[in-house]
C-alpha cells in the first residue's frame, strides 16, 4: 500500500517519477505527488485523485531537476485531499518527505512539535517527519545525522524517503515496509516495488529493516541498524518490463487472467520429475518430525491456504489455515513440531509477517510461499518457496492465486511423504500428470468460456452467493471475494452445507447462486444444497466439469475440462474470475483499481 519512487542523476527526473507512479498505482490511488530539487529549491506538485490528474496538472510546466521523489497514496491517516497528499514539507520547505506505513507515536510527536511553534497543514502522520528533520538539521547542519535522529524518534512501520534543498542525494530508511534500489547507467532509483523502474533497469538491491540509505547518481551507500556501512547484494530481477504493461488488454486483470497458463507452467517448471515431486531446497525428508501444519495468510492467499489445508487433511495430515490478523494475536498454539507456512504474494503483507514472527517466537518451523524474491517474508525464513507468477498489477489477484495453489499442491505432496501421519496418494503419478495438464486446460477454458453471456443475464441482481464442498469451498470463497472486490455488489462465499444454517434467510428470487462442482464424491451434496436455494426462487449457475450431470437444479452451466477432482477447482476458479471481470466491466467499475483497496497491505 502506497507507492514510493525516487530518482537521482537524470535531467528528466519528473517524467521518470510520474512514470514510476503510474507503474505503482496498484499500491494506492487516492492522491499523488512529486517533489523535484532544481538546484535552488524544492518544487512540490501534488493533488487528490489519480496519477493522471497529476500529469495533467504539470504538463505545461514540468518541474526541472536531477533529483526527486514521488508518491501515490492509499489513505490511512486523513482523507484523500490535496493537503494530505504526499510529499510533505516542514516549516521552511527545505525538506520533502514521502512515507509508507504508520507512525504509531504520531500524536505525541505532533504535540511536541506544535509546542515548539511548528504549524501543520495536513492530517497525516507523515508530516511529523520533515518537521523533525528540519529541527535536527537546524541544530547540526548535517542532513544525514538529522534524518537518522528523526527516524530514531519514530515508532511503527515505515518506508521513508527524503530530499533536501541543500543536498544532491536521496535519503531513505525502512522498518517493516519494503524499499528496493535500482541501478541504471545514468540514474539510481528507490521504490516500494520493482515495477516502478523496471523499464529502465532490472539490477536491484533490497534494503532491510534498520537500513539507512544514501542514493546519488553514482550509486548507493547503506548503513545498518548499528550504524555500520554494509553492502546490500545486487541481483537481477527475472521479470520482463513488458509484463508490467497492459499490452492489447483494456485491464490488467483481464491480461492476468489470460496469462495464467504461463504462470502455472512457470510454477511447475522443474518441480515434477519421473512421476514425483522435486522441489528445490525441499528434498525428501525436509519435513520429518512435523506433526501439524498451519497456513497463515490474508485475503486471496488465505483461500489458497485453505485449499492446501484441505489437501493435507484428506491425506491424514492435521492442517489448518488461519487469517494472519487473528493468528498474530498469539491465541493459536504452535510448537517445535508445527510447520507454519506464510502464504503471501508480495512477501510484505504486514499481518502475515506478524503471524510468521509470532510462529517463530513460539518455536515453530516456518517457511513461506511467495512471489517476490528478496521480499521480507523470503528473507525471514531459512528456505522460501517461490510461485514464479511474475508481476501482478491488478489489485484483484488472479494468476497469483492459481500459482499459489499449484505450488502449495506440490508442497503438500512433499509434506505428506515426510509426515508420519500422511498417507501418500496411490495415484501420485497420474495426479501430477493432471497437474501438468492444467495450463492447457486453463487455456481451453479461456478460449471457450461463456461467462460473459451468463453475466448479461444476471448483472443487475441484488445478491450473489458462491457455494462449494471440499476443495471447491475455498474456491467459492475466492470467487465471492473477487466479485465483491471489483463489482462492489453483495457477494458471499459459503460451504454449501452451511446454506441451511442461516444464509438461506437472505435468498430471494433476486439472488444468484454460483455452485462449484468438482466431479468428486461431494457433488451430490452440493447438488442437494443448490436445490434448497432453487426452491426459494434463486437462479442457479453451475460451474462443473464435462460429464457431471447438474441438470436437476441448474438454470445455466459453465463447463470446464474433466480432470482430477482435487484439481478441478483450479479450472472452475478461472470461470469465476471471468464472471467477476465481465460483471464489473458491464457495471463500468474501476476494475484494476477498486475503491478503498490496494495491492500490498503493509500496515496492520
């Protein structure tokens, strides 16, 4: 949440800042702004609204300079107004700051600064930072020292990037909020995420908690939490700049739905050999001694964790999925024989990181399933497992969910082999063959789907329910989440058997129920539950594999290819994604930037 970009060393700084903000807008789009140092002073341009409005505001008078910072905001402290937009300056305007995170002792610091006579112009917690820097710089005339003292005063999570009128460099610090540095021949960048500058360079270094960084046109200098100068390893990001563009698509979400075959192919590459699972850095025996597995995650990643827990339970391995925000409270026990798997697309989700650390404090064994190499989650476990989905720009996760479930399905097979309570599949080879057929089968769904036609028939209903049994249940919940995220319509996902225990009270003839079938033994129960809803006048849309007879209760059917019942839900999930996408498009919603949401939630 919130996107930060900084650039030093090039004459077209303002252009690169605005371009970087456009690439980061999935992290927040309530307001946007830039601050450019022109050699004499700092010019700040900012406004409520999207980056496009900022572009229009400066098109006739672009700020000039070789150094600057920018920000696109997801509001926490204060409404999305011009005054609350970043960058923020202090009393003199000689320092400008952008910030991601929450300053927990903001009230105390603001009262202290106001008592000194300093005036504030916004409601944000961020504004205390430039005031603190100015206060300390006035006493020492040392910008770096003043910046470090200001950061020392702050409690909470933050990624802070600052520029000063008197310096030709950028200062930055992080604690529980990501910052990555990019190195180009003619410039040095700093940002919340790689897509901000990927069109210019793929050579990066990730800052770590406690780091203070100084960026110049010549490169990077970093000191750690102890004040010692340290080198942060440079690496090359294996993403193509074209992956962060929409190409021929109207929306990133549509592109990312369509690129799921490639994403799943990448997730599987090299991980299935000779009819068995071959996970890098997780050889046979890795999980010996594990008695139970816990998945901790948020949102879409939580649904992927639910799916994986179902697969493990079916094989006799005790497993549960927990919402990370609840797990972090410490009320859920874990011991040395518990494996805790943090599932997080970005590797920076604050609640998930807190849950991961809570598990480590309790002595549990930990790993993470994530998409981002070098992310905090990847660094805080001994061995991460990457989903290899490539960059995902749409706020509503699509290809990362499919890639997470695919990767977790492989991980589940390794755990089942190693854990004493696990009962390996007798049909392991055929199951893995089915997993490898998924990319082609998803391509078939994408090429033949009638989801758009179905949406036309139901787009103006009052409520939308999604139901399923077994591994179809987490996919039903994920379908409902996608639908509500981008259509803003009332959508809920339930275990099919739970309908009669309360949700039936909400069913009317203006309700649509999407029933997910797998071709497995639980389909008959889902069929009976759908009949209960149909008897109350609701429309039933079944999402079912070829050959499964659902005619007894359905008004319409969306088909997927037949496959292993444990994997069918990955195909039905694609139909649910398309239902959400086409419905939102028909309702003229902001599909890639749904209201009140951001891609990576880095505050608790």
